[in-house]
C-alpha cells in the first residue's frame, strides 16, 4: 500500500475531506481510511476531524528526488545517482548494498526515516518521521587509508558552510564529528571506509541533521534543530540536502588533492573546545584544548607538554 500520494495531499496541514481525497487519488473512501491508519501506524499523526475529514497535526516538509535535484549545480545534477526513501534501515547501509549490487559513481541515499540509524561508536540516532534529514554519500577517494587523516573533519566544515546560518546562530564543531549550535547538538557525521590499505578507498559519509524536530523529542544529550535554533526561517529538507551535496563534493575534491593540512586553520575557527579544560573519556589525559594539527589530531596542553589525540582512539569532553 503506497501512502505517499495521500501524504502529499495532506502535507499542507489543512483539513481535507475523505471525498476530496478519494476523488483525487481515484480510490474509495474506505481505502483512504485504511491508508490513514497505515500512516498513523508509521508514527505520523493524522487527526480525524468529525464531519470534515483528515488533517496532519502539523504541515510536513516532504522529501523528493526532484526537489533535491532542482537545488543541485548543473554539473552535479547529472553526475550523481540519487535514491530517496520514505523509510530505510540506515542510509549508510543502503550505500554499502548499492556497491554490492554493482553501482558505481557518486551515490547518494536520502531517507525520511531510519529504523536503525546510528552515530559514532554505534550509538542510536533518533529518526522521527518527517522531521530531520538523514543522508549518505558514497564516493571513491584516490587516497589510501593512511592518507585519510582529517577526512571527517573536512565533512564537518562542509556541513556548516552549507547551512549558511544567519548572524546570531553561529555553529561550531565539537571534535571530531559533531556540529553544535548554542552548545546543543545539531548534526552528527558517521564515516565508514571500504578498500585496501593503499590505493583508492571507498568512503561512506553519513549525515544526520536535525531540521524540524521539536522540544518534546526524547534524546539523551543536549540537542537542537534548525527550526528551534533559527525560528521564523523556512527550512526545506530538499534544499538542505542539495546545499550539503553542492558544498561537500567541492570539499571532497579539495581533500583528495591536498589532504587535510589546508583545512586545519578553517576547522580551528569553528573549534568549540579551544581554550577549554578537557578530559579524555578514557586514559589519563586532561588539559586545555589547542585545536587540531595539520593531520587532524586534537592538541591537548596537559601542562607537561602537548598531547596529540587521534579521533579513532578516544573522545574528549569538557571537564567539570
């Protein structure tokens, strides 16, 4: 049962009669009722207004492949293989499956909802229906594993740049992979690699961006969304996805040519740990944050010297 056409009619948040919906879709009113139940079972709140029809609890910003392509640069519009899903296990897993099926080139998977979304170290990523942006990009980078230092940090830079936040909503980067606004998590990045030790490597760039999520959402850390951090501005998920792709592809090309070194000072401008007292989540390190070096290692002034922290080894937290 494909409920997307019905959801498209209801997406404006207005009340629509069962008769109108049935006539528009060429099905019976009973079939409309069954589809409404399916939407409700999927976690989408559709209210029944007695004697008037059906209404979403709030307007919904729907995703579409056409909408995303419309916002892409001309050179990208024909250069990517884009798939948009209503519901999926995870967009990173979908990219891996597409590679297994023989797809090549720049692959992009976007989903309205993830059932098994995950963040760094396997943590679950909240994925409410119709609220946020979950997308993954699969690309081949002409660098071996040993030359990918700082890669995820470049993705963080590209993500912030693509948002073009207005003055007063300055975003920063929490090493290594989180984007925060006003000290609350806005987005996370998950990088997965496939390939040989030397030579080209296949990379999956997974991005979870909170767009419309509201204050009642249950998350175990301070968080925000674009709708909460920048109220009054129209955030469209199609446009955000296209903007991220436009910026990210350029940055990936730059990284492939030059590595992380040219990005280190840019990253440090967004560093939220700079000059703060930090502690490692394991080990004995603590000290003041000093930004990243040209390899993407985080520099910690322990008072006894500078300690280099590698993103694959450990996490940092602001000390109490």
